[in-house]
């Protein structure tokens, strides 16, 4: 706060401070309290042991003493020192200043930066600190539309010389210095302690935040400290950059801060001080309406009402003559205030008044930040999700013990699964736990418009909800994010970020302090937030059967649902227990209360493959539209993989099977499946296996029929069948080396076989693929791919037999027998009859077992092989079953 510098300046500052303090009737202790400094600082100043103050400290004394404009300027001049635009007591090794002529220091010694062209390069880089500045931008700024052929070499040479100046002792390729290459451009990496522009922006943000929370005195200090960094027009010594957009924009930032300070000072009645800063701005910017409005208030506040009215009249004429417009709202309002004398009284020059104002503005009672209540309405018929609600509430319980970080929870899941409904319902249940408000924004990450909300725009909405006037919202995203975090610091606010597209979209919207909680919903997995913000992830699945039943009961009435339990079960199955689809069905049923639910279930079953049956009449209630928003975000490899999943029967798929289905490598398949999982179109329910619900599979089938040729779809199905057939053949060989199932040697190009090395691996593979194999048999039967049906069913016998899946064994062999009959494949018919005889015998259905065994023996005799295979088959049966079957053929005994 105090710069120790003894001498003539210290004597002048000491004399003035004693004079002003005594005139105000203050003791040293009272002055220290009013200026919010230690009494030691006051004593050092008055005894001449130091004579220099920062602009912020000098302003604190001016306010505490209530000095007039003339005396304030005299005191500021006596205590002024060279601006140190860092918030640190230790000077940076290299410092730059662009708020005026371009200057640089190293260890407080001025640095020669070279000719104007070289200074221009550094100036442009300094206007975008920390950002990548393209080499073309530097060329355009210096040469315009007609650069010389050597422009690139000249820029590179100038940057090289600047590196040697700013990064002494470092090599040209060193990327850790202040000035470093960044692709086809350059980046200047500096902090607020090294660049006055960053310090200016930081102070301005602090001032804005203080003003919004009612701490107007502190706001004025920060504004003045920011303005004190200016030494003239930005980069005033580089003529080529005078009209550069970045330079013009920086000047506009200066004037915006000037106006903010003037408005804040007017609120305190410090009209003399306002005139000092606003007169020059009004003269420089004759059409700046806000500046002239503040000037009018300041003039009237100092008793010059006539001059204020003259300002208005002159401004009215200029606007009419030069722009052809009338005065805007701010000017008209200021004019009315002057006419009505509706102005704050000037502040009294007493320490007690200043101290009282400071204390009244420093407490929580002075905070005037708005309390937002932005949550959308909750679903009054919300059901289930008890486990997920418990996780959310558990995070809420951690807030009082948290060490200082915001609690973040990301809810992921496929379209229509109820992510928003869960988040909004829970938020309403706990809204009383967040007395400082609840913020909500739909980020439209998967909206039909295809345009997710930019963090820049979401921050604008949040700042307005927190009481920031639209005109005072910072232009730059980082400034908006800084102000947003400042306003939420120390407050207890719930932030709900709905329908997020990615972690990058939500990061700028996360508060930084304790007490706040953020709930994010999105179809994409936001796992990156686990690393950066220790987020809790919740993966939302479809409803359980009980929850789906409860949803229909709540929407349609318990009596109606209880009266038709079978129809309710069929409806929940047809909708895949997806909350959106269930809600649409419930709405249809509610619209026809006299229609039986069984009729609705039958109608939906007959049209199950048509998603238009799940259209609620608007995009947000249309299942197909909800799915399409996710699908359109995919890369082409992932989109193709998703479409081909409509060919695969499910219920889930492994990575090698997906690679075969799409005809790609395993790594490519892994990448596509991971992208689909992040997009919420698949769930990796166990490591390496992915699934989606039936409605998504229907949608995938629609897309592949629309976009992929028939031959492509056919080849994809053959590759999938080939993958399972040949892997199953290898697995069965491991489980029973003595068995000789029917063998299909052909394999579709692009098919990948999984490698299995032990019977344990084989059993595990069959167990994981059990339902897939049966579904694939049914799919192949429907497409009359009889050879695949026959051979695939033959490979399943050992597994289904050993695991006791007799019903599945019978069903698969019945399909195999039908296929063999259509093919005229006698060996296949014999094998199917034999395996059916075995299965029926194990199920104690001996009459059918005898018929099938008799037919098998006849076929084997016809083929010339009735002994070996039938005898081996009989050897596996219990004695009771063998006794029954022995009547099929004389001489057949247990081998």
C-alpha cells in the first residue's frame, strides 16, 4: 500500500496530511479507521518517513477526509508514484505497458524495443495477451492489403529480435518464455503483474462486482486505480495502429470505466470528482450520450443547473444535425432529474460520515445483488429414481464441510430418459437450501436448431439474472466469467445447466467458491469434469418395470391400470420403459379414458417399428426428433456404426462383433462405440459391451434403411453372422473337442473372429452372447439365411445342454430343422432331429424324444452313418431316458 521513499516529496505529503486531518477535526486513529488503514501508515506519512501512496490508498485518504476537488488533486499529486500495475510487492522481471506509449522494463530498467515496425508487432501481441495471434494478422496490421513478398520473413525476424529482448538467455525455440511461437502465429504469455492492460481489466472487474453488491466506495477506488494506469491513448507512439480495431476497442473500454466511475461517484454525491474525469471524455466524445448524461448530473450536483441544461440542449442539437435522432433514454432521464432537482446530496467532509458509509456498505445487508429464481416448473407426476435422488442429496450434504470447491454433478443418459425431469424435480425439493437463488439455462446441446448456446451468451443471461444491467455486462467471455464468479463468491446458489453438449461448454459456467452446487444434464458423458472438478457422474437408465407401472398409474389412475395389468405390462415393454415414450402413450390413453388399454397395446404392437406412434405433437415430445438431435452430432464413422446397430438384433454387442458388423478394425470400432456412448446413444453396461434400448434400435434401423444401400445392409448382417458363427465354432470345440458340429467354411470379407484360448474363456463368451445368439438365429430365420441358421444352431448345442437351457436348445434346433428341410440338407436334418431327441428326453418329454430319435436314425442310415453319432448322443443321457429310447432301434445300447 505504501511505497517507502523519503525526501522532499515525503515532507510535502506529511504537511498536507496533517493540515487536512486537523481541518477535519480528526485524530490519527480516526483517520486510520475511516481510510481503512493501520495507524502506523498515518504516522509514517505525517512524520515524513514515507511520501508515496498507490492511487488506491491516496483515494482512500481523499474520501476519508472529504477533500474538495482542488485539494484532492493536490494531495494526489504530492503522494503520486510511478504506477505499479501488479497486485504484488515484488516487481516482475519483464513488464510491459500499452495504456499509452508502448514501454517495457526489465528489473525496473527501461528496455529499447527497436524500430516502429518491431514495436507494432509487440503492441499487437500485447493487445491479445495469452491468445494465439496469427502471423497474417500481424502482416495485415502493418502492410494492409499489399504486403511485400518478404513479409513473412520480416515478421519472423522482428519476433526473433523481440524474443532476445524479452526472453534473454533463452533459445529461439524455447516455449516457456514470454514470447513464444504458437503454430502459424505467436503468443505473449504475461500476467497482470507484467502487463498494464490485464491489470486494468482486473481492476475494472473488481469495481463492477463491488458496485453490484452495493459497495460503491470500494467500486470507486477500483475504478480510479484502473484509470490511474492510463498514460495517454493506447500505443500512442505507433501511428500504424491508431485505427486498428483492437486499439479503438481498448479506448472504448477506458471510456466505459470512466463512465462507470462517474456514475458510482454521483451515487455518493462526489460531483466535483466526477467533473474532473467526465469533462475530458465529453469533449473528446461529443456524441457519447451516457457521458453527457453523467456530466449533466455532476454539474447540477455542484449547483450549476443552468450549465447542465445547456449541455442537454447542445447535445440535442448535435444528435439532430449529425445523426438525425433524438436524445436517448439516459439523456432524457438525466434532463428530468436536473429539472426536478432529484440528485443525491453532496457528501459531508467528515470522517464519521465516511466511516459510517464504509461500514454500512461492507456488510451482507448492503448486498443488492438480485436473487434469481429461474428453475422451470417441475413435473407434478414425477416417479421413481430413488437411488439417483439419494446421490444428489448426498452431495448437498457435503457442502457445509467442503474445503472451498463447488460441488458438481453430471447426469447423463440417452434422449428421453428423463435427465431434465430428475434434475428439476430434485432442485425444487431442495430449493430452500439455496437462499441466494437458483440459476437455470437450457444449453441446447442437442437442440433441433443445431446451435448450442455459447458460454458467452449463457453468462450474459446469468449476470442479468444476478442484477447486472445489460449495458454493464462485459464484452469478453473471460471478463463475464470473472464477474460471474465474483458475484457468486460467498453465496449459496444452485446452478442447473440443462442439455449440455460438452465439458468445454459448461466449464466457464462453473462457480469457484464454496456453498454453490452445479447440476448438469446431457447426453454426452462429461467424464472430463471428473478430472478437472471432481464431478459426480450419474448415468440414467430407463425406468424399472415397477417405476414404469407407477408412472402409468399416476398418469391414468390406479384403478384403470390395476384393471388391465397385462395391457400395462405390454405397453411398458413396447415403450422400452423410456420415460418420454411412456409419457406420450399415457397422454394418448388419457385422451380416451373409455378406450381399453388392451386396444392401445395391440395397436402399438402392430406398429412397433414406426416411431411416429411416439410423437407427442411437438419437437420436445417427439421421440424420433429427440434421437435425431443426438444423431446429427456424430462423426460419420460413429453415425455409420449407429445405423448398422439397427441391423444387429441386440440386446447388446461386443467391440469385435461391432467391428465385424461395420467391417472396420477393432480400434476403429472401439472409437465409434465410445463416441456413441458419449453421445448418450449407447451405454457400456459392462466393460467392452454396449447396449441401447429398443426404441433407439428402431431409430437406427430407420436411418440405415434411409441412408445405406440394400447390399451394404445385407453384407453387414452376413459379417455379424459370420463373426458369431466362427467364434461359436471355436468356443464349442474348446468345450467339447469330441463333438463334430456342422461346419461352414465360407466367411464374409471383413469378418473378425475372436480368439479364445481355454474352455473357461469359451464358457464366458457363450454366457455373454447367449441372448444375442438366439436373437441372431431369429433374425437370420426371418431373412431366410438358412445355412447360417443351421450351422450356428449346431454350435450352440454343447453350451445350452451343459447350462440346462433346454427351452433354448429346443427352440434353436427347431429353427435349424426348418432351415435344413428348406435346404434339403440331410445331414443337417439328422443332426437337428438327434439334438431335439436329446433335449426332449432331458425335459422328460419322451414321446417327442422317441419320434425325433427314430427320424434321426433313419436319416443316419440313409447317409450310411447311423452308429457313431447316435451312439455318442445316447451315451450322454440318463439311464431312464436311454431305456425309453432303446425302443427306437434294436441293438442300440449305451456305448
